[in-house]
């Protein structure tokens, strides 16, 4: 080519310098602190104030909490142990009374039943909550609603079995009657068959079976023995389980074109959402028996469960309606153009998407419902808060305050926080957008 | 030859009720209506039968009978000789008091916490996260009961203020914080109207008139700004309009403050804020603030960063960016859930019965129910009252929503 490079080059670097590490003030803990805590003069002041606040809280909380007072049998005992009147936690009350806060007055020798119930609940929930669990377990999930009340209340095994038979009869009627009667009449017929079975045949048939094969658990003396966190669980789980399907039906009713159906659903939803839960619980405790045929006297826990279920299904309906409204119209039209009928379109196209959109709302309704179970203490059922009041009136523990409520708050916090974290996990898992 | 003939007229068959879409919806609705009527018929029939068996009838006459119980917090005249109806009114007013107080405090706290949770200061946002999770995941009833217990058990008793070796002292000689409630100075008029309510109404009326005048001043300022591009300074005029007329009225009627004084075993005079009110107020506000904080956070996060950057590029100052660009858009997202939180707070205020605050649940659905034994009537009335309040609030929300809706073309 040319000889421009004829003379030798004096120096050419053959190896590149190692890249320098960024200054310590930009990366690592110091850099992090600089950007997140001390980015400006104002921020530094705020950080220092916040640190002082945290120190203040911890300096009160930690010395208060860490005392070995587990063996105390009364508040006086505690004060002798720690040597101070105030400023020392008395954990003896938790050791002394945790059984009542968790189980209420449930007979001690029967406590394996609610515990087993809880374990079975987790087993039954596993296939619903997590997709990598064997699908066969869903059959157990379907059976759980019948096992659960039986384990809690006891009695003959034939009652829950025959209650399940009602569902099976309805299903069979729907399956075989559809050809002959058409879907609408088959569905109405199935509901009628099931209701007739429960009203008129359930009792006698299960009595007959019980006299032939008397299998059963010891019957619980009174529902008022169910108390503490267990009561919150019983009401919460049953109401959550029932309110979702009822809520879906109500939401569909509210979205439908049928004027009368829509009016009924709107009226129900708006009425329930307009009144506080406590008034509905008053209805449960004083009025519900008046609405029933003369002579009926059913259980207070059952009455509460009915009202709580009605209450939360109205909220559930609104959440699901939000999900339905958020779906683009094309999804409905797409379902129609595929030739699906209303229920097929709902089941295959609309509901899966609408429910997915409404997951955060559904879970926060569940959390609200579980927290609202504490309201039963106002109508005299002994849930954890009811027990706290009772324990604080006990001569041994008069003056106890923080320990008891902290323990109960922790129980609720763990459950509710767990639910909200699960909903976040589910949202992430079901997310299909980018 | 072709002729156009009408398609053959279908005669009506019974099966068309089910398979013809023209009639099917009618059929379903009629069935639904029949089912609903049957259910109502059944419930009403049962109720009548049961009421007859108990020897009761449906009558609201009890509302005119003397209630026979005292209510410790009342905004209107009420004695134990007053009627159940008046007791219910006192209860409604107490419900409204706690609802308004609670909503105000919860909004302030919620906005502060929601904004701080978005702070880029790590430790501040963490503290706020802890607050929100702590309050959201624990039942509100527990907070209410706990707040009440704390007030009763940790605050000094009135007798601690007594004598030379008093262990507690009044704040600024006028506020006493005791385990029976907080006593603060109360205003009264020395030469106002004989009926003090009229005097207060006059003050409120003057205040409302001042606010209307201020709005007029602002509107004029905006008009001038739009015409000339320069906004006249009006803040001193606004401040004067707000303060001067009310002060004149108050001074004319001889406003003076009575401080609480320790007499016997308790404080007398001034305004007595009862423990039940304070516990309920604090617990409801702190609890609802956690939810409002989440709504505020979501609202601010919904406004894309480009909006404030674009406003900055137009040369707006940071506070103008906030008030003219970010807030109007964020409010559209924040207000609807905010109002439903107000609704929740109002309904949760019915938990007042747990601490003995005499709201509508405590008077009409509590003591009146127990004394007259008229469960059906009292509960119906009570529900109706709550329903009215709720519907009014949600009607306000709908009006707001339709006004603020984005005008899409």
C-alpha cells in the first residue's frame, strides 16, 4: 500500500488495563446507603429521625418483651418474678390460657378432631392452591365440605354421607334428564330433587343406616363450646367456601339482560353492602328463628355462618362483577361466534379470565371476611377477642393487656398476611402479559 | 312466474317458551319471579305465625314512648324521659360524629403514609410498609378494644391530679388527660342568643358565607389570569375573608372558654371527650388510614413519570406540577376507592357497641331493642338508617365519577 507507517511505532499497548472498580461510594453497602438514605441534606435528617424512632420503639419493646415469665400463674406472680410493676411482659397468661384462645371450651379429649380438620383442610386446599399437586386429590377436596362439619360437630357418619347423596342425585338428574327435558328444566329439576331429598329423606334415611351400621363420632354437647381461633376458622372457612359460588351467581345475575333477575340481584347486593355486618349478626342472634317455620331452633353458629356468608357473597359479587366488566367485549362476542351457549361461554371463556382479573379483590374479601369473624364476640360467642375479654376479667389476670392482644393480633396477622402473599404469588403465576 | 310469499307463519307452540330466544328470557324471568315471591311468601308467613305465637305485633308505637335510659354523649337535648325516637336521633348524630371525625383523620394520615411509602428514603418507606401491613392484617375490632383498654389502664385517674403530691398535671392548665376521658376547654357565648344552638348556627352560617366569598374571589382571579395572563395576589384577601367576619361575630356574642376543673372525683366544665369516642376514633382512623394509604400509593403510581417530566419541560415549578398535572389525574384514581373506604369506616363505626359508645347500634339496636323487645322493628329501622347513609355516600360517589370521567372521543 503506502509507506506512511514505514517508521516504527514507538509504543503500542499490547494488553488493556483492567477496568477499575467503581468508587466505593457508588456501589456496595455504602453506595446503597448513599442513594437510599443520605441522598440529600433533607433525606439525611429524615433518616436520622426515622432511625431515632426505630431505636425508641425497640428500646421500649425489647426490654419489655424479653422476660422469662412463662411459668407465672397470675399477674402478681409475674410482678414478683420480674421485680417491676410495669414494663415487663407477663407471658404466663399465654401459657396458662392458650388452649382457650385457640379452642375455646371444646372438650379436651376431642381436640384431635379440629386439629385433624385443619390438617385435612390443608390437604384439600393443596390441589386448588398449587398446580404441581396430583389432580386426584381434587376428589378429596370435593369430599372435604362434608367431612369438616362432621369432625367438628360429631354425630352419625350417615348424615354427611346422605347430604352428599343429595348432590349426587341432583347431578345424576341433570346428566340424564338433560336429553329429555332440556338444559333449563333439567337444572331446575336437579335443584328440586336435591332440596326434596335434603328436606324429606335425609333424616329418615340416615337414621335407618345409623340403626343398621352405627358408625359415628361423639356428638358435641353445644355449639357454644366451639370458641377461640377455631370458631373464627369454622365461620371463616365455611363462609369463604360458600360465598365464592354464590358471589359468582349474583355477579352473573347483576350483569344479565334479564330485568327481573338483575333487579333482584342488585337489590340484594346493595342492601347487604349498605348495612354493617353487626346488624346482620343481630338478625342472626335475635331474628332468624322468627323467619323460620315455627318450632325450628337451629344452632347459633350455623345462624352466624348463614349471615356471614350472605354478607360476604354480596361483596364477592361486586369484586367478580369488576372482573367481568374489565373483560373486553370481544371475548363475549368470540364466545358467541364459536356457537357456545351461555353457560359454556361462561365456563370456558369468560369466568377463567374474569376470576383471574379479580384475584386480588377476591383474596382481600377473604381476608376481610376472616377478620370480620371477630365480630361474633359482640353477640356473645367466645372467639379470641371474646376470650381476651373473659381472661382480662379473671382475678388472676386482671390488668393484663398487651401480651394477650399481641398474641391474638399475631395469630390473625400470620393468617391474613399469608393469604395476601399467596394472592401475590398467584397473580404472578397467572400473569400472561409481558 | 314467481311470486313473493310471506314465510309461513309459525303458530305458537309451548316448547317455544324454552327454545325460542324471544320467549326464553321471559320464561326464565317469570320462573325467577315466582321463586322469589314464593320465598318471600314463605318467610313472611313464618314471621306472622311466629309473632302471633309470641303474642307480638308489628308496631312502631314504641318510638313515642319514654326511653328510660341515659345517653352519655348527646348533641341535642335528651333526658331519660325522652322518647325512643329521640334516642335514635341522638344515636344517628353520634354515628355521624364518629364518621366525620374518623374520615377526616384517616384521610390526613392515609395521604401522609401513602406518600411516605413511596419515599425514596428506604427506612421511611419500610416503616410505613410495616404500619400498613400491621393495621391491614389485624381485625379492626381488636384495635378498638385494645385502644379502649390502653386508655383505661395506662392514663392517670382524675384523683392523681389532686392535692399537693399530684402525680399528673394538666397540660397548659386547660387540658386534662385522664382514664375517664380527655377534658378540653369548651367555648360558650356570654351574650349570644338564649338558645345556644342558634348562636352556633349563626357562626357556621357566617363561615359558610365567608367560604363562598373566597370562592368568588378565586374565580375572579382565574378570570383575570385567563384574560391578562397575570394572576392577582389574593391570599391576604382570602385570609381576611376567612378570619375577620367570624371573629367579629364571636366577639360580638362574647365568646369565652371554660376550662375543666377538678371538682370532687372528676373534672367538670369544658368539653368531655369520652374514652369510648377517643378509642373508637383513633382505632378506626388508624385502621382505615392503612387502606387509604394503599389507595393513595396506587393512585400516584398510576400516573406515568412522563407526565411530570413533560410538565417540567413546559417550565412549571414542582408545586405547580403537583397541583396542576399530577394531582388532578391521581385524584381520579384515588377518590372512588377513598369514598368506599369512608363507607367502610361509617359501617365499622357500628362496632362502637364494643366500647359502649352510644351510636345508632348502641341506642336503637341496643338498649331500645332490649327494653321494648321489638327486635324486628328496631333492627329494620336501624338497617334502614345505615342503608340511607350508605346510599347517600355512594350517590355522591357516582356524581363525582360521572363528572370526573375522562371524556373519550
